[in-house]
C-alpha cells in the first residue's frame, strides 16, 4: 500500500470516530491530525495500529494527568504544558520520551500550533483556503482601507 493510501486510511479512521466538535477527544483528534499532516509516513502507521483510537488516546492522557494529580497532595486540578500533552499523545502511539521530545522540538509543536491557528478566524474576517482548488490558481487577497485618518476622528 502506498504512503498516500495509508495516510488517507488514517484520516478516515480519525473521521470515523465521529467526535463531537469542542469535546476534549476532538481536541486530541486535531492534534493527532496535525501530527499526521506533519509526518504522514510515520504517523499514519501508528494511527492505524491495532487497538489505537482517539478515544483511547484521550483516556491515556487522562491517566497521565491522574498520575500527576495523585502526586500533588490534594491539589484540585492538573495543568500541563502543550508540549507535555503532545508528548503523552505521542507516547500513546508508541514513542519513547526522548523520541517524542525530538519530534516535538524538531517542528511538530510548531505544526500543531499552525494547524490550530488555521482553525480560528476572527469574526468577519475572510481567509484563504490552505490550498487552491483543484485546477485553480491561488489569488492573493489583500485587504485595503481607503480613508483619511481625519475622517475617523
């Protein structure tokens, strides 16, 4: 099977879980999808591994948070950094801690942040699609504002 087919199967497997937008599981799926887009040749095989799912990945990260909670002597919550959460997600998919850190520091964290940034658009602001439509050419959109500053005061 080609890398493209494996990638498409991994994307379909994530989408097949029908996660509710805004749920914690959906947030994990978005991170896994960013990883899949960043390193499809590595991530696709791991996402498709027997017994792996986004729901179970989320449960795994909850278990990791519970371990921290137990060691905090009665603290009512757990706060971890984004890179720690990403490390846990990669750990679920079989990466050793050092391997995960290398991948995160090598650009995966930036890819996740960029993917998240593309999903948020300020109200009323038009955005370009990440890629042009098939057969079409991407046209640069530029916002212009023609007004005299004195008119605004």
